[in-house]
């Protein structure tokens, strides 16, 4: 094969490889991959079905969505709800709610269409849901959190809606979980859209989050209907940062780890005690200042200081012989008669050895309580009202 043709083929291969290795400037991905509403949607219900959707830009350049439309019994959760919105520029990702209002029983279908600057535009996605005709009750909220900074009761009222067309009856309301109680005025519903109220109260006995469930037994299509409840009292967080979680020091030095304390403020209940686990020999930890109050929802700065001990100490004077008598002995040698010089030579060697021993004993000595070299995983824990939060740090001692 001629050399020119071989060179041309090589150039084409390199060009194809280069094109294949380049990501598209913009890319689009929709999650969940199947846009299906999981629950039955009663026809004419005053509560719309909802589906959380995320659009992700998988490319390297901004994604511009010039038009977004949806058809069928579905709408965007805009203000007011509409079947078209403008998402504009998406750098990384954007999220939105799609609403479902069934107009008939059975499978309902629609199409989500995105017109954008990514390859393959317009992008279309099937949207499905199931309409329902029959008795059904539905909580207006399926999850509620009761946050309180103090050890006292906190409560809220939850609406229960008759979303079906026939009458429905709530036969029993029960609540589970430590510290939760409820009262209600629920019973028989006669018309669609009618409501009753469940009053849930959380009276905590311990700090931190507790989980519970409200169950509504009924004669509708979804039995029991449930509401998840979370009670959270006197809670707090301790968070390391923004500095790294590891430090390298020489034995005898200190390492500082700034962190922050945040949570629900409550003067009188916010004193936090700190402790460290995993400290090496000769090391100690100190937190300053100790946060006394934690303002909601702010944070209080603090610093964890880990101190280590040196492995070498200075001169140990009790081990050093006195210097006065060796020098006096040397001076006395000058007075020794010449005929006794052999004896004086032996004495000189003895004195020189003694002086050398003094020099050697003058050096540094090992501290048995010094911090050994090594890598140590240390955990700082803060405890408040029986609730403990913690974070790890790594200390490298040389």
C-alpha cells in the first residue's frame, strides 16, 4: 500500500478516536427513568398526585431548555399550575414537581417534551398514572416533623381528606412511637373533599429524633392510610471543617481542628460535654470555647486541640557527676613528684574517664510518657441531654 494512503488511514483513525473521546457539550438525563405516578389518583380529588423529577445536564457546557410541555392529565407545579414552563439554563441539575389530576378511571398517559440545545432535541418522555373511582381517604401530608428545643410537649393538626366520590368512614386512629399521642374528630365522610383533623402531640423523654406512625383504619381503597411522624428535641450537630480532617505534627506539638456546633437553641439545656476516644500515650484533647447555647438554626464555632508529649527530655542533672572534684584532682597532679609520675598517669586516666562519663550523662534522655510515632484515628464526641454526636479526625505523629 502506498505510503500516502497509509498516512491518510492513520489520520482518519486518530480523528475518529478523538471524536469518540469528546463528550457532547450538552447532555440531558431525566430521573426517575420511568415517569409513573405510583399511587391511584381518584377522579375529581382536591389533592393532586405528585411526582418529583430531576433534569441533569450530563455534558460539559450549560444546557438551555427553551421549552418544556406536558400533555394529558398532567401539569407542572408552577404558580398557577400549567402544562408549559421555561426552565432556562441548567448548569448541573434542576428539579420540579409534576402534578396528576385524573379525569377518568384507568390508565392515563401523557408526554413530557423538552426543547433544548442538547443533541437529539426535542426530547420526549412518556408519563403515566392510574385514575380511580371509589371510596378513598388521604392525609394532606404523609410526613411531618415536630422539632422543639426544650423537653416539653409539641403538637400539630393534620388534615385527612375524603378524596373519593362515595362516602368513606375512618374506623380507628392509632399512633405508634415513644412519646407520641393523638386525638381526632374523624368518622364518617359523606362528600368528596370533606376533611377531619388528627391532632398529634410529641412529649419527649430523651433528646434526639424519635420515629412514629399514625395509622387510619378505614373502609376505602387504601387501608390503613398512614402518616410518618418524627419528633426531634434538644438536638444538635457537630461538624468538622472547613479544614482537613487530618494533621501531621512532631511529638510535643499541638494539632488544631476547627469545627462548628449547630442545632436548636435552648438556654439552660445546651451545655455540651466533650470527650476524645483513641488518643495515643501522652496526648490530651481540649475543646474551646465550650458552646453554651446553640442558636436555631445557626452555628457556634469551636476548636478541638490535641496536645502531644515530646519523646526526648533535656539534661537530667542528678545523673551527672559533680565537676569540682575532677578539676581539683587534675590540679593536684601538678604537685605530684616526678618520681611518682606512673601513678599520676593512671590517676589521670581515671579522672579523664570520669569527666567523659559526665559529658555523656549530660545528653537528652527518653521520656517514657512521650507520644509514640504513628497514625491515630481519634473521635471527638459531644454529649447533651443524653444525646451524643461525633466526628473522626486523623493524627499523624512523627
